[in-house]
C-alpha cells in the first residue's frame, strides 16, 4: 500500500518518504503479540463486555455470572438515589461542560461537591478532576519541582508512577511498606528541600494497608510532607468511610489526600484535598486540571448522592467488613495464599502467568468473574487473582464463589 498526505501548501496528494516511517511503526507494534498468544489458548480475559448493571451479578454474552472483580465497594452504582441524581443533573445542565474548570467548565455542583469532600476528609479545600488517574498525573509533578524529592512505595498505583515520571523532582523508591527502607530514602534528602512521601492507603492489587502511623512519624522527624492516595480506602476505612487517614486519626498530619469517584462513589472522577494554599496552587498550576474538561454534570451529581448515602446508610460499610472478614477466613482455611491483605481486596497468588489466565477462564466458565493480574503488571512469580468484595454481596454468594474457586484451584494444583 502507498501512504499519502495532504500537502498543506498546495492541497495536492503526494507520496512521501514517511512511508518508511509508517511501516516501521507498524512493524514495531506488530511485534507485540502477547495478547495473541493468550487468545490462541482460549483464555484471554480482558475487555469482556458487560450488558447489565454493575452489580453482584452481571450478564456477559448472555450468561449470568457472580461479579467479584468490581471496585464498587459500597455497591452504590445501582442505588435509586444515585441514578435519579444523575438523570436530574443531565436534565438541568446537559451532558457536558464544554470546557475546563479554569475557564467555563465550573458548575455550582462542582463547587458543592468539592466543599463537601474537603469537610468530609478534614481539609480546608479541594478540587475535582475528570478521573482519579488525572489527579495523580496533575498533582504530583505540580507539587514537587526540580530541587525537590518524591519518595514513593514500590507498589504504588500506576497513576502515581505516571505522575512521578512527569516530575523534575529527584525520585527515591522505598521497599513496599518497609519503614526502614523509607527512612534510608529520607536520609538521602537535603534537609531544606521539599520531600513528598506518596503512598496508597490500601494497595490496589495486594489489599494490604500502608503503615501510615510510621510514615507520618518519619515525615515529622525528617520534615517531609505526606500524600495519601485514598482510591481504595475511601468508603471502606474510617468513620463513615472517610478513609485510612481518618482510620488512624491522622487526617491533620497528612498534607494531601486524594480519592476517586469510580470506586465507592459510584461515578467517575477524582478529587484532591489539602490546605487552601496547596489547593490554590494546584488550581493555577496543575496541567491535568487546567487543560481537561470538568467532570460531567451526571458524574458529579452521582458522586454527590453517593457521598450522602455513604454517610446515611452505615450498614453498607458494616456489611462490607462482615463479608470481608468471612471471605478472608474461608480462603485461609482452604489453603489459598492471600498475602498480607486485611481488606475487601483479596489477592489469590497463583505465581504462574499461564495458570493465572487458565484460572480466570475456568472460574468464568463456572459462573464467577474475577480479575487476573499478570506480568508485566507484577513479576511472573507474583501473578495473582484479584478477588474483590462489595457491600451488597451476600454470604451465600461468597460461599458459592469460594467453593467454585477452590475446585478450580485444586484442578490446577494451586491448593
């Protein structure tokens, strides 16, 4: 085939030497054949289209399966008040904002949600982003400059890793949840420079909690600041789901708190909360905030409604922890290796790429949706199944799923 482009000077179609470049690009991408290998085995587990509500059971290709791969920890995606609020927002504001918050994209409900979130997590101010990923992409490089230090846990979320890559700060990685390693990194920093420690509250694959009291203690000792990603701990830990900072009574000791709407708040978007001076700095310097369209009216209204429900229906968090503790006991008693998790995220370590894919497929065939985590996301020796719980799951559903997963694990020689 021949490649053409439109000559902007004369408006004529010409062949060019970029043919070679385009072929090289195609050649480069064509070498990426790992997905094809998995497809050939009949165990490709990604992009499975769901044709029903995101609930404890979903429909995929006409088949009803138990959903144990969702981040909807409080099960609010189907709550009538959330749906009604979203619909009402579309009727009032339309479907989009047609601009960034910096210019024409700020709605009164954006301001309302930001203020309520700031109060909820115990901070002076907050701003909203279109996604949680954009929070970390925009906040991290804005807060730490060329003369500063970013100190991060090696298992922090990918959005944190992307955010730190955009920063000109000096990057220091410490071993996962290892406070001795963190202190060694702090000792490498110049005392009079900004030192920002960035950690997940609950780690999204392993399900364990950051040792926040020790992180804060070290931060105080070395005059560092602390940034906590509450994506998977918001709605799960703390009073009324305020998160891990509240869980440990350390909200005032943590400098920056971020969270997402796509988990417990049943929507899409994100927020960052901090002292007013920090937030005002971000309002005028965070590129993913200034140059991205604001969260849609429907997403914002849904998050507002979910935040209210989270505070009113405390039985949701109570049930989430009831079934979490039950599931943890069941998996351990059956001999599954689940690491250090103590949260609704339960990793089932398989430690083999191909077996992880096979496990996922066999579980689906038995009616259980779970998520595989394989290399390069984790080392091949650490591959796992991510089993996650919602407040709306029942003990009966958990029992059915675990019984089926145990059969699959025995067939594959995992337990």
